[in-house]
C-alpha cells in the first residue's frame, strides 16, 4: 500500500478525454480508462494509457450519467486481457480546478471497486473531470477489509507532453504563500503561475557545475520541494566551475549533493522549503525509485547509463526530463568551438536517444564498468565526448540557462507556446539550431514503451561499482579525526548564520 498517489497522462490522452467528456449539450458524461502503475519510493502514479469509449446504449445521459453493467464488464475484460488496471472518469460540466470526491461519486465508485480488483487484480482508479478548465480530481480505491474500500485521494493529476500542466489538490498540496522575497518573480508571471511552479516536486540529477546552478535558480524561483542526486565528492579540479565549492570542501571530502542541498536551503525563497540530498545514482534501484517520486527531472549528467535511465523515466513513467550539456572543441590546445544544449524529453518530443545524447552501446559498456577503466577510455576516438573533459564556468552557466529556459517554457507556456524544440547553441557563430520533430521512426520510447511504467520489460538499474567506491572512500575519509574536527567547526559556523 502506498502513501502518496498521483495520476499522469500524455497530452494526447488528455485531449481525447476532453473531446469525449466536454459535451455540447452541457450534460455529464463518462467513460472507462486503462492505467498502469509507476511506483516510486513514496508515491504511486496511475499512468493513463487509453480510453475505453462507450458503445451505443452502454451509457445513459440524462442530466446525470449512468452506465450499464455490460459496459463495465467489457472495459474490465479489456483491462484484464492486456494486464492494465481499470479507471472510471466522469465529468462535472461546471467544475473548475481540482475536483473533490462528493458523496454521490463516493457511493457510485465503491459499488464496483471490489469487482474491479477481482477482475483486473489492480485497484480501481476514480477520476473526475472539470468541464470549465479541464482540471481533474482522482483517487485510488484501496481495500481495507474484504468489503470495505477507502479512497486514497491523489495530490495531483499531471498532463505531460509539449506542456506540463498539473492540477493540484489544494487540500493536500496547498499553494505556498508568496513571500516578500519573491515580489519581482511573481510580478513577472502572476500568482497562479507561481502557485503551479512552486508545487512541482523537482529532481536534479547530477549536482556538478551545471546542476549546482540549476539548484540555485530553482531554490530562488520558489520551488518548494527538491530532490538532489549525486554520489560524487568535491575535488580540486571542480573549483573553477562548481558554484559554492571552496578549498575547504575539497579538504573535507564533501559530497557534492550535500553542498548543493546546503546552498539550496540558503537560497530558498519559499516557506517550508524541503530538499533531500541523495548520495545515489538514478541507475541504482534506490535512486531510481526516489527519482520516480518527482514531477520533473533535470538531467545534469554526462554519462550514457544515467541518461538512458532518465530517458525511460521520461517516456515510460511520464516524468519530463530537462536535459542538456556542454561540448568544447579544444583540439591541439586551442579553443576551436563550444556548444551547449537544452531540451526536454517527454511524450511528443524527441527522446534523448533520438537526440543523440547517449549511445546505447556505451550504456552496456558503462554497466559492465568499462567506462571507469582508463584504458577503455583511451581506446575511444580522441574527439569522443567521454574523453574530452575541457570546460569553463561560462559554458556551464549557459547550459544551465538553456535547461532552465526549457523548464520555464514547458511549465509557463508564454503566449501559449510550451514547446520550442530542442536547442543547440554554437559559441563560435552565436547561432541556435532547433529540432522541432519528435522521435525517429521506429523508436521504442515513442512506441511500445510509452507509459508502461512498472510493466516495462527492460531492467535499467543495477549495482554501480564506481558509485559504491566513491561513497566508501568518502566514508573512510570522514572517519579521520582532523577531518572530523574541521567538519564540526565548519558545520557550527553554518548553523550560526
Ligand atoms: Zn460527480
Ligand atoms: Zn526516440
């Protein structure tokens, strides 16, 4: 049994629902839907995959709507046959925003919750559609005793694609009050956009040079709930690019993610700011399930394996991934060029594999440890991104800005435009290339893997020996007494601020 519940669907499914449920005559309508689970560490999401529309005579519209048992049995049969769960959605034609469960709907849905579980082996998902603004309400009918079912009310319903549009349950996730510190930000886009942005649970995967800047910007913008992922330690060669990092952090073998979380707490402008620092990679099972709790993920990594895992989270689990990166061409010791990218992987947009952001063959190499073997890396072509480590602060800042811009465009949709394509910026020419097409023909992420959630047949996580080694080294260093002493003093100074 899960503690938090949410629903997600693609823009395509949402449009088909609106088309069916918003009637010209203003009456209520309903239909059954199919769903698959996406299980995070603390949240379960029902991913809506398809509609089972009523056939002639299967429902009666007369002020309120009713459906026949034939319709229910047909829809439940389809769900059972392809291993999906069953959901039921009905419209409140004059509703606006989040839809609470009323007594009539409660009685109607409990009436077939037991039968749904018996036929599909998955609990019934109940949904309400608000006719005025295409808002939603949702709940998962959990069995308490053989005859008693209780609704676990969702905290949000997310529509994912070109735009990320979330209906929040104001009772479970109230909008944080606007603070004095946010006056300039809120006057730029208004309180309702701020309320939507602030309540997103944002994950930042990789808190190196780009990720650290992303964390800073999100905390200042007023995002209330952040999860940070990085197993790395601050090192001497990071200091030219890693915001907030000092020589002391190097001496103390500080985890990058701890530095990021500490900086975020200081930068946060919202009340009740929550940040969790995870010294894990998203390729490890624990990191993966923590990432599956997020509404949006920033990919600030440069390795193929985590990028492949994030690509799966974007397309199979419907969590948009804002990705990017920097490539510097310094062959012969001269700066010949540099480029940075910002794009979003989500249904209807090109995935990270189709954008060429990782090579599937190298995912296998990384999983078996080859990419952490210096000999293997030296065997790659000289211009291969995994061999080229050149970078400067300003390029990282540009990449962070390119990713943050993509995030803002997707969530705030200025002028109604949420998707401006994948951006590639060239330093030497000052130009931007944009790719506005989706995945290449035959891409698995754009086809059979879409919204499969936990039912995905691919096993993408596994033990990460390099991460385990880095954590062990850090734990070992932390036991040495000069480091313990200096850490204690440093922490004391932080608490006094
Ligand atoms: Zn109702
Ligand atoms: Zn693709």
